[in-house]
């Protein structure tokens, strides 16, 4: 079907059984290792909702990687470098430079073997870093995002995941993480500036209750809320990695 773009202007999360999608082409599946715009998301509750000068849990290294013009940062932190569960919180920066959590914390999954500072195709680790979030899409219709949104039947996740869980629906909503891709294109775009060996198709997508190949996944409701919250005018980024490293 044709690509549908909304008015608004990654290695997949799963084991794929067919090479139907950009993110499915980087590695063969290994054996498991031992649109009306919706209201802004509800703010996080409790003391953490108060504005703070710096995003909690981020040390000087990662704070310095956030562009000066960025006013939205999705922080996804895992417990250690080798764990595949994480937690995500969306922060926004006000005119005075203070950050406030506006959504989350949400449970998340990352890659089966955890995180890496030097991602390669098939390593089953999620790249650590700060990356832009500017393009979205999915098999389902645009839920009301301000990001460019490409609806296409090619957003298919066939087969089962590492825990035997069905992958159907995992790509109903996706947000492309700007790792080894060309920003401003559909998540399905196949151009890889760093080369295929550096992995590709790193997305945020719908959780299938198991670890991913390299992506970040959230529950479907949280994906819809995230899509509605992200604003390209605020130059959103994702800051992701194991919590001990993010604190440096």
C-alpha cells in the first residue's frame, strides 16, 4: 500500500523469520542466550515532577551530549550493561533551562544481551548514546503525532521472539532512533551511512513481552502516548544506556 504521511513534520526488536523489513536484514536469528492531536501526557507524580536543573541520573558526559536546542529527552536506563529490561521517562526543558518529567516511568525492554558502546549487526546489544527522534510510522494509523508518520503494511514482525512470545503487532507503532540512518526519512528507509556492519533498524516500538535484538520497546499504550507527546519543534532525543554509565 502507499505510504501515508501525517500532517505532523533501531536490528529490530525481535527474532525475524523473514527478511521483510529493513531492521530484519542485519543478522540471522541466533538461538536464545542463557489525526486530532491528543492532550499532552499526564505528568509524572510525586516529588520527581518538580522542575530540576539537570535530568536525574545523567552525569556530565551524557548531559553534554544533549543538544542545546533540545527541549525533550526520553531517558531509557537499564540496571546494568548486560540486562535487557529498562525504564523510560520523558523529560521536557522549560525556558529557564530546568527539566521536568512529563511521562513515565514506563517499563521497557532492550536487546537480549544488554548494551554496547560499539554496536555491530548481530551482537544483540542496544547502542548506548544520545540520538535524535524525528521520524515515526507503523502498520496502524497515525495516533495523532506531530512527527512525520508513515503508515505501511511493510511494518511487519513475523515469527516469535527469544522467549517464544508472538511478535505480531510489535511494529504497529515505531519511532526511528537516529542511529546509522538518514534523519528525515521513513523508518523503512534502507540507507545506512555507517555501513551495514554497524547494524540498523534501531527503533522504539510496541513491546512483545520479551527482549529485542537492538531496539527499545514500550507497552502499546505508552507508545501512543509517546507519539502524541513528541514535538519536532522541541528537537527530541533519546538518551539510553545502562544506569551506571549514564551517571558518568
